[in-house]
């Protein structure tokens, strides 16, 4: 038997080894995450410079370095205060909120197998709104409880009601969603009732602005609290990344793969609800971030959650930094609620994503 030689230009090559493929994927992921982190840091630095006072990016780095003990401050106390006490905590909290909402949306969409799920599907936002309104309008707490504290308690009450209803009704995925809808409607009605019967014009305006999402007046305390909750939640979700991949095939398939469905669902629901409650209590209800950003991130990374979750967090952080910058400057000196801007941007983007998904189906 004679051995035939390949024709010129058609030489065959051995397929790449599995190790090479893994190395290439790790390198690609590393470059993607590094680019995302660099873009986030640059976005925060540039966003802080935008405003009435003239500030440059080197000024921002100088102030940050001086407060971290890495150098001497060279700006006046007024400019230092504008950067460190006013703009920086707001911008950093915007990044934290964007990352947290995007991560919660990713987990909820996979856990509930619903592409329209977002962080507020469990009624957490409505419960937070009721808690904030009760503190502001009715004066519950006698001044010892802040609006953030009331919102946090209200969010936890709403989530507890969802857990109770879903457990009573059987605990399936559909029951969780329906329980969330019921809690959302209940607490929205309570909020409207309190505002209509007990609030004056000034209180109504302030509550409405907060309900639409606002990052004005936040401080470093809000940043550290939300950042800590985000870090813990992200670690929990990354630890369950393979489990979330299994949930994409349904809870029966996940159970067949050895996943403890009920326990895993409770852990992830509690983690995302706690993070959502912390974010909403500090910044109000900011919609569409947790709905749109996970779909956009999947176009870059695929559906594997070990890669998807960090990219989604970075994308959400960068997105909300620039949305907040636009909200506070587009009608200066008047400020637009952040939730209004996210909805105006998010609706067209979401329609585009649905249209592309339909074409590729």
C-alpha cells in the first residue's frame, strides 16, 4: 500500500492540545478582565472631573494618593473636599451599584430560567420603597432610623414575605416569581397609600426623587457597606458558578447532576436579595441595569458563569458610572434621577437585544 503525499498548500496540522486551548482561554479572559478594570478606573477618574469646578485627572489621582497615604496633597482644601467628599464617593457608589445590580440580574435570570428576571423580581425594591416612605412621611423611628435604614428593613420584610409565600405554595421557580409579583404589588400599594394620605408636597417630591433612584448625598459609609455586601455576594455566586450553569438546563437536570436544588436556591436568593436591599437602601430603585447588562455580557463571554459574573460586574459598574455622570450634569444645576436615565437608555438597548436574539434564533 503506497502512502499518498498531501497536495501542496493542503498540509495537515495536529489539532491543538487541550492544554493549549485552556491556556488561550485563560489568556483571553485575563485580557478581558484587565481591560475592564482599566476602563473602570479610567471612567471613575474622568467622571470625577466632570462638573462645575475645574478638576483634572492628575488632580484626582493626587487626592486619592494623599488620602491613601501614598503622597502629599497639592490641592486646596476646597478642591480636595470636592473630589474626596462629594464626587468620589458618589462615583464609586455608582460603580458598586452598577456591578451589584448586574450580578443580581445575572443570577436571577439563570436561577429562575427567565430572561426577563431582574434584581427587583422578588419585590425587594417595593419593600424598600415602603420602608423609606414610612420613615420619611410617618416619622417611624423618631429620627433614630434613617431613610436608608427604613428602606433596608422594608426590603428584608418584602423578601421574607416572598419566601413565606413561595414555600407555602410549593417552592417551585414559578411560585417564587409569582410570590415576588404579589409582594411587589402589595408594597407598591402600601407606598402609594401612605404618600397620598399623609405626605405633604415637599415630602412627596423628595420621596418620588428617591424612588426613581438617586446617588446624591451619599458618603463613604454607604460605599463601604455596599462594597462589603457586593464582595461577599460575588464570592458566593462565583462559588456556585457551576451550579448556576446546571440550572440553565432546569432544576430537574440540576438535581440529576447532584445539585441540592432547594438549598442552593435559598442561598442564592438570600444573597442576591441582601445585596439588592443594601443597594436600594443607599441609591433607590435603579431599573434596567440588572435586566440589560447580563444579556450584553453574555454576548462577550458566553453563558458560563465563572467568566460571565466578573465581566457583567465590570460592565454594570462602567455603565452606571457614566449614567450617573450624565444624570447630574445634563440639566445642571438640576439633577435627573438616575433611574430615569437608565430606563431611557435601557429600553432601546433591550429592544435591540431582543431583535438580535430573534434574528439569531
